[in-house]
C-alpha cells in the first residue's frame, strides 16, 4: 500500500508519476496547478534520496529556495515540505486533526523541520494548501 517509485536508475515521465498516483490523480493535478499558479513555484521532476522521503516526485522551489517535494505513491501522494517553527504553530491552528498529527510528527531540523503529509481526499488537499500558503508568505 502506498508504494513509492524507488528505482533511482529509471527516470519516469510525469505521465508515469500520474499513472502511479492512480485514484488520486485529480488531487495531484489540482495541487500541481496550485503550486504553479498560486505559489508561483518552479517544479522539477527528480528523485528524493532523503531517508525519510525517498522516491520519485516533483520538487518545487520559490524565489530560488527549495521548500518541498510531492512524492508519487501507489494511489496517493505525499507532500514533503520545509516549515519553520512559527509556520508549524500557525498552520496547526488552521487545519484538521490529521494535518495536526503530521505537523506534530515532523522531522526536526534547526528552526523547524520537514513535514510529510499524505493526501488521499479533498479535505486533506485543502489542508495541505493552507499549510503551503502559510509556508509561502
């Protein structure tokens, strides 16, 4: 369940990623447009080799700062995003319990950390967009 595309030596196309995401394809397409149009972020297909977020996906950056990746999973996707402590606190107040749990379980770094958020439905998509808006301020 939620298997990631882990063959580092076989670069997929964006169509391969979307096919792998399967039933959540529409949600992925929505977040992809959101990142491009609302956040004005650049995207790049790549392999994340971080031990906490390994697999093929789409990385995104804004104003030359990398701040996240959408990792393709079987019938799902996970958004991995870098947030400061203040951004985590602010987002916590605006999201549903599942998102709060993800914010509580972030991978700590100096002044914040990396949050992983698996998206399976519209409510989760709405919450991840709220978090990304806070991140992009």
